C-alpha cells in the first residue's frame, strides 16, 4: 500500500511509499498522504520513501501551495530516505517553502528511530 500507518517502538508513523513513482502518480500518492495527515491530525510522524522515484514539476508546484503548507504544519517530525542528486535541491526548497524540518536518512531504520525519539 503506497500510504499506510506503521508501528515502530509503540508509535504510529505515516509511511509514504513513493518508490518508482513519477509524474501524476507521484502527485496522487503525495495527496493521498496529505489526506491521511489531515485525518491523523496535529503531531503526525511521517516517513517518506523516494527510492527510484523521479520528482515531477507537478509535485514541486503543489508543494508551494497554501494547502500543502497548512498540512505540513500538522507534522511533528518527518524523515525521508532515497534522496540523492537533484532531489536534495527539491527538498531544500520544500523545507524553505513549508517551514518543514524534513531530515534525510540512508536507511529506513535510521529514519524510523529518529522519528520516535
């Protein structure tokens, strides 16, 4: 399932699996994650997996919207894996535009441990 809730050390984490996605499919998956964040409410923990995905202009444009900025404020901590090359630039923009403190990690376990501490 592309967007789901996972348990790690007795805490719930929203897990967003963008692996292999690009274009509209990536944007749709991102928006599905936004809906779960809104449902989960303030204080959400989120892990995003971008391995083998390609960032699209549609996603970058949506990240800049007021709707996305409001959703981002509901996230207490967020971590990402699979970010390299040009994706690092996009995530620097994401952090700047949304006020997020998204942190990048090499492994899923590192990311999950960061989120629950």
